[in-house]
């Protein structure tokens, strides 16, 4: 009997192509202001609601069933981007992100409902508070150094992509490869269906 291979899986809002183009423009602007950033490819940027890590295929089916139930009554969510920031903070940035505006409160409620629905299936709630964001890049240095970040935040405080409406959520598989992660769509959950 062969052991079933696990999949690295996460739940996210996939971004429309025009938003990814705007993100590329924002990254290009920031490349002139910042040093020490390993940039995320715009086509790989998404708004993650839940990272599952490595799970089995039968877990994927259970997750999909629960998410379909929780998104059935959800309405589309209109979002935009606003400012840049860093995790854990601007003094020791490891992750450079683009913040979200719009129906953020509704998105946070939906994320909490999904977290609560997953718990009985053996998926623990994330300990950190959900902060909707798009990861633009990561610090190249393990010490968390991005040169010019404070100045970029002070001088340029609005990084908008324009409004976009999320019509549903996507369950992705992530395969780590030398050229970067490759994402495969496992399931799509349309809001209101």
C-alpha cells in the first residue's frame, strides 16, 4: 500500500488581472525607493484567508465541503489597496505588504466564520489576528532589513489599485520549486451559490 502524498494548500481571494498589473506598477515604483527586497511575482499575489500547510486529499474534500457551505450565503466583497506596511513592524521588516480597504470588515467576519467552521474538522484557529493584506516582497536579509522603507511609508502613503470585487474564494495547492511557488486551483467557491 502506498502512502498518500500530501498537498500544501491555502484558501485565498484570487486577484483580477488588472489589479495584478497595478500591483506590478506599485512594485516597480517601490523598487526605486527600497533596497533589500525579494519581490513576489505579481501573478503569484493573492489575499490569503487561511493557510492549511500540508494536508491529505481527503482533508481537501472536507475543507471544500465546509467552505462551500460558509460561502453559500456570502455576498461579493469589494476591496481596494491603500498603504504599505511590514510584518512584524517597520523597524524589523520581514514581509512587505499592501494593506486593504473597502469591505474589510465583511471579509474579516467571513474569515472568522470559516476558521470556526474548520475547527471541528481538526484545523486549529490561527493565533494571530487576521490582517487582510497582499504580500509584495520579503526582506532578503535574515535580520529583516529593507532600506528606505520608513521614507517610502512617510512620503508615499497611498498605493491604490482601484476597486475590485471578489466573487468567491479559491482553494489553491502550492508547489515549491526553485523558480518560486507554482499555484494550482483545486476548487472555487462562488459567493451566493
